[in-house]
C-alpha cells in the first residue's frame, strides 16, 4: 500500500522528479569535470547513484525499458564507484 502511494506520488510529479534526477547527474559530472583529481569522489558516486535510482524508478513507472536498463546499469556502476572511492573493494 505504501509502495502504491509512493508510485502514485512519483507518477503525479514525474516530470519534476525526472528533471531533479537529470540536474543531479549534470551536477555530479560537472563537479568531476571542474575539480578533476581533487573531486570528492565518494560524494560524487553516492550522489550519482541516488540520481540513477530516481531515474530508474521513473523509467520503470513509464515502462521505458531502454532508459530503465541504462539507469540500472548506472546504479551498478555507482556501487562499484562507491566501493572504490571508499577503498572497500576492487
């Protein structure tokens, strides 16, 4: 029931939520571009993974399979990035 209400909320505001996810992604990659090796990589990967979760959820609700696959891939890349940036693996 909670999931259903959350999905209804997201679907109601999906354009805004997708734009938020896209702006988050632009911000995180801009930060890396501007700061280079001085970037806070753990923050960037965590932020990027959150936007991938947001965009995946939206694309799943819209039944956009290609966009869903792309963003689910970014979640996996983000997890690897978080592990590497925190020196927990890889």
